[in-house]
């Protein structure tokens, strides 16, 4: 687990196990590794039963979970990282979430029981749950069960997704989603392919689908600024134009854009997995360069951080 700075303690009026969790005040500008599976029981099932249960959504392949503030959505969030991802992002700082087989089997009932324990925390902070990854939509049935269960508990829900598998999200799943954190990794198809080894079109289509829903979820767009890879002005402009176009479809769809500066915090993980890390020599963008890109988005009327 990555350490954070300047923490505050959850008030003692909240559940006992929440009191012992330090909740960070400043939001880090990067994605974090999960805190592990502490507190979640894993299921020991044979291969056939595991596959059946996963298809039905009763079982998921989970990498980790953590309780954080001001990250992955409003308020204090219980973020669960699912295993498996169809993308091969060059700058991924959680490459250990790429393979679904590397996750641990956790039942939807077990995860929902854990979520329910923090209802008071969510209500006190305006928070909720976020399903992240990996790629959440690699496990749509499991995600759907968690989202439905959370909504039945009156908890705010968020999906953190690349949108590449957006077609796997059912209308019911989107009805149960209050916020989508949409990672738009590039506005240029060739650059997107270079970054992810996949096509851009499914992500763009998923964003438009969200905007076209009359009562669709709020959308935060995330863009990682990588010097020499995603920082071409034309590429940035295309992402900004796309984000603004969603607000033309349904005003207010994109309520926030986050320009996240590239960092090297995942480099050691790539090495430990025996994988080649192509961005080893890439320096993070300067604060001035990052702020300049944010201004490009703001010029399109987008609230940008």
C-alpha cells in the first residue's frame, strides 16, 4: 500500500473498525495500489464452480480494496479493485491487476457485507463505493450485483472504467451507477493504440451512450498526461473536444475533468512481474506543463483539476 500524507482519523461515532482507519485529506494526483484483501473472506471453490459463479455474478476475482477520501469520487470511498483488463497500458501502475487469474475469489455477498459496515461513513462524508480495476467491465455480472446491492442500501456508486468494454454494461447496471470515472487515455486513435494496444472507438461510444441517457450518471473524465506519449497538443485538444461534446448531448454530463500527471510509482511492479516497462526513462510532466493542459480543457468550459 502506498503511504499518504496528512491524515485525519474518522470520528469515533462511526463503526469501530472505521475508527482505526486513517483517512487522507489531500487527494493524491495518481491512482493507488489497493490495500489488500484484509477483512474479506475468499472462497475456495473448484474451477467449474468458480466459472459458473462468476458468470452468474455470485463470485468475483478481486485484487484488493481500500477506504480513501477525495479519491475515486466524492467523500470517503470504499474502492474495490477487480482483476483482469483487456488493455495493456504502457503507464499502468497496477500491472498486477491485468490478469484475472491473479485475483482472489470473493463472493458478492461477502463484499456487500463489507460495504454495509461503512454506511455511516458514507452518509457522514457524502461518499460511497467505487468499483475499479483492472477493468470492472471484465466482470459485468459481479459488478452489477455489487451496484444493485449498494443502491438497495442507499449508497452512492461509481464505476472507474476505460469504457473499452462499455457494451458489457447493461442499462440496469447504468441505472444503478451514480458516477462514471471514464479514463480517456487519448483522443487520437493511433496514440490510443500505442498507449493501450486497443482501439479508441469503444471508449468514445460508451461516453456518448452515457450522455444520451436522460437520467444518465454523472461523468468525470480522467486523462493521464505522459510526456512524449499523450502530450501532443492535437491529442489533448481532441480529448477536450470530446469531453465538451458530451455536454452538448446532455448538459452537465461531464461535471469534472482530471488531468493526472504521469508518475513512475509502478515501475518496480513491472520489474517484479518480469515485464518490460517501456516508459522507464520518461520523466513526469512539470507542474507548469500540467497546468497548461488543464487550461486547454477549461477553455472548453470544463471544470478541470
